[in-house]
C-alpha cells in the first residue's frame, strides 16, 4: 500500500509558487493578494480560514482577512464583496462557507466576480469547468487532480466511484474525471444517499473517492483488493486522549481499508493539504490573469 500524503505534493506546489512570486517581485510585477471573508464564529471555519491565511504568507501571497459578526446583514455582506470586486489590489476573493441561515449562499457566490472567484463556486466558473474552458476549478477537486498527478496515477479507462454529490466536491469531480484529458477518461459513477446497492457498486470500483461526511463509513468489505482510495472526509470524533477532546478522521475506515488498497490518502494529511495548495495556485493564477 502506498500512502498518498499531501505534504510533499503541497510542499512542491508551494515552492514553485514562492519562486514564481519572488520572480514577479523582481520584475516589479504585482504580488498576489487574497481577500478571505469569515462570518460568525464557527470553530472549524475559523481553523480553515486561519490555515489559508498562514499558507498564503508562507508563499508570499498577501492575504486580508475580513471578519464579520454573525449578525451582519446579507446586503452588507454583498456590498463588501462588491467593494472587493472593484478593488484592483485584490486578486482573489473567498467567502468561507457555511454562512449563517439569513444569508443566501447563492447570492454570495454569484456576487463574487468570476475573475476573482478563486474558490470556483460562481456558476460562471462551474459552467466553464463543465464545458472544459479555462477557469478556476474549485479547490478540493483541483487538489485531488494534483494529488493523483503527483503519484502518477492515471484514471484512464478506470471505474471511479464517487460517494457524495455535493456542489463543491462530488459533482465537479464526476465531470472533471470523465473529461477527455490527462486527468480524465475515467468511467465515473456518482453515488449519493439514495443510491441502492452502494456496497456492490463500491466493490466494482478501481478508484473510490469518499466525500460523504460520515466518519469511517467506507469499510474494507466495500472495496476490492488493490483499489485506490481517496478520502475527502474531515470528521471530528470524540477522543479523550487528545488535548482538544477530539480527533480528525476521514470517511474511510483507514485501519481496515489500508490493508486492502493499493493507494490511500490519509486524514489528516491528505486531501485537506491539497485543497489549500490548490487555492494558492488559483490565487496566483488570478493575479497573473488580472495583472500579467
Ligand atoms: P456534503 O456534506 O454537502 O454532502 C454529503 C454527501 O454525501 C451528499 O451528497 C449525500 O448524498 C452523500 N451521502 C450521505 N450519506 C450517504 C450514504 N449513506 N450513502 C451514500 N452517500 C451518502 O458533502 P461535502 O461538502 O462534499 O463534504 C463531504 C465531506 O468532505 C465532509 O466530511 C467534509 O468535511 C469534507 N470536505 C473536505 C474537504 C477537504 O479539503 N478535505 C473539502 C470539502 C469537504
């Protein structure tokens, strides 16, 4: 079994970005600048945003964190996004999801300018992705493509079973992996909570991508020997041995599945690190597009 660790992949992407940003600076070209918006005080969201900001700093991307109280109104938030759209110094904008119930996610993602949509959630970005046109691919699917590339795994003619059809992971991945390009050419089955015979479908998979949000849901008897397993899930489970009282686990039961798989990505240390690396790449690309 080969562990598909995100650390070396993310490190190599970050080194490339660092060198490219420093080269731009020597040429007196603009430094990329990410604006991150965080609403409320959801602990997991704060951790994700802080990690994005820290990673920006490591590669030389400027980041500005805009924190708002839970009671910011929808129109105030949309106004802030419009100001960032107009601000020439900002290259990329991300709004950390989920948002409080009184704010429409749809309105927020459609308000972010497609040119600065480094999370790739705007319908314009998604439409371009579906059609295979150049665009921002959302960070988690993009990170998974980069992870597969690093470990030299071609999906050509393989049967890939994706579990979970979210707009940010499962659905875009199902499209990307079935396209006719170096990352694609797989035969993809997109499964979800209403799929019948999930176990049988999973057992027919050469590659399993789990994005369900249920701790250790994929067990060894759901995969065939030698399958490639990519675990997207990030779940907190109670663990009294940890200082903070919880441990992070994926959607895959790593203990049992790793003995049967040929490749497996760990949680933590797998797809999560790739998501951040992909976001940094998108932010850099936004900057060179807006300020060549
Ligand atoms: P989600 O939480 O929006 O939806 C879960 C999906 O799983 C749904 O499509 C649902 O149909 C499917 N599902 C639920 N129960 C099922 C069952 N019994 N059988 C088959 N399918 C079932 O999905 P999401 O936002 O993609 O998140 C999934 C997981 O991935 C979460 O743990 C989340 O924290 C994690 N995540 C990780 C990253 C990362 O960077 N590593 C990024 C995004 C999401």
